[in-house]
C-alpha cells in the first residue's frame, strides 16, 4: 500500500513538482497527464529518490508498505552487469535466495516475457527496447512488493508492451504512461496536471498533416549491416525533402542502427548511403545531446517548438519529456532530421506540433518508432523484419 497525505515538493532549482498531493494506492494504478505534469516526480517519492537523491524541499506524509522496485525512463542507467541472466539474478541474490531458486525464477520470468533468447546476451549489445525489457523482467523476478514504472513501454513494440502489462497489472503497480489505451488494464487511473491530482482528460485526437515532398535527400541503396550477424541485407529506401518516413518493427531489428547508418555513425558492410545537407539526430535518451548550462544555449528553435518557458532552466533539470523536446528541437536545426522514439514521454499536443513543424520547415525526417498512431501520420512506413 502507498499512502500520500498533502505532499508538496520543490526541486533544488525552485520548480514545484508536487502541490498538495493526497493518494491511497492499493492495487494497480495508471498515472496519466501532460508532459511535465508531475508523474515522474510522484513515482520518485515512493522509494525515497525524492528527496534523498534529488534534494530539494518536501513536506507532507509518504508511507509505503513493502519493497519498491523503481524503473526510470532510461534503462541503460539501471543495468549494471554485463550479461542479461546476471542482471535478472542480482536482486534475488542480494535478497538471500538460493542458487536453484534464483535460476528457476529468472528462467520462469524470461519465459513469461518471451525473452529466453536474451538470457546469455551481453547487455551492452542490446537495443534500447531490449534493455527496457530486461529491466522490466528484472523487476518482475525481483520479488519486490511494489513496482513503480515510469514510461516503461516507450521503446517496446505494442504487442510486447501489452504482454508485459498483463503480467505487471496483477501486482501492486503504479505506471506513468502517455499511451492512454494501456489504462484499461489497470484498476485505477490517476491524472496529474501541474503537480496536482485532477480529473482525467481525454487527449485530442492526433491530426495527420500531409506535406508536399521535394527532391530526394537521403538514399539508402542495397545496404547490408549488422553486428555479430547481419541485421538487414539489401535494404533500400529514399527520403525526400519535406517528407516524414517512419521506421517500425519489433525490438532489435535495427531501427536505431538504421538512423546511425544514415547519420554516418556506422558504415555499411555493403551498399551505399548518400545524404544531401547537414544531419541532426536525436537518440532515445535526450541527455546525450544536451551540454550547456541553460536550455536557451542549446538551440535557437525553442520558440518553434513552444519551449520558451524552459529557456533559463539547466537542461539536466528538465523532466525526461521536456529534455526530449529540447533534443528534438536541436536536431531540427539541420536539413535531415533523424529521431529515435521522439514521442516517448510526449503528450498528444506535442506529437501534433512535431508533425506540423516538420511540414512547415520542410525537413526530411526519419523516425524510428513503436508509436503506430504517430507512424500512420507519416508519409511512408518502412517495416524492418
């Protein structure tokens, strides 16, 4: 059980994250709300990250009965071992379980999550989505009483996400998510707005704005590439100026890898890639792209994306969703824009703005995404297998 009574929290930079929140949570709860509304802040109070790690000022009562396993928005920050099996086993070993019981639990959870083939893999070689899957599976195997999940499915294929939801929603779990279709699997919906609990709202439907594509600026021709083995062979695609191309497919098929090939981070084993113009890229974790002390120094595109209110903030003081927006805006300073899971942590209003800005600026945009609703609004969908 989780109990909060009149909880207020102020970050060290003076931003109020929670404003008089009172809640009682005993089953499975879905937490919705716009980007920056306080969802992540709420979850961080459950295991003491707020205020013990983040600092700041907090008052009110937070009482949690049981052990909490918290999953943040960047799985890479939570993985500490070099092998998937070891990652899942570690919390159990720390909890005093015997080797045989640990082995049984790890394999049972891996089987229920459909990830038996990952157990012997090196964690450093996993895709972002596979890393997210490993962290979720570790939480399920850990024996923790309460799961607190912050946007856990942003990097996962929808079919896999629904499979995992059916597993976690049978437990005491609090999950913050923007994809409201997942709320039907939970007993309760909590809605956050401006740091307060409020009445749930129906988000606006995503309007698809079509563009007028121009000349070809990205050409991928008969490309073969992989790591230990080929990810794809003979892959070809073209992207025109003013066009948005969505790259979709299950986890680990090479969506992010394709973006990195177009950006020149990787070189293909075979085939050709040509790009006209400068390339901007925003990978799944936004803080990899943010280096300045103030947001206004990161990019000149703040007004275009409606981010003026963040101008004086330190980039690393932003919520995941806010930082994601800044990193995306920064990528749009270039002619060819490559976006990895750009709708993660984003509400419907920003998704609509992203489509509109892409059209108005006439950029060539390639999006790797599991957000199939957003993909349907793109000019072309490329499915990797």
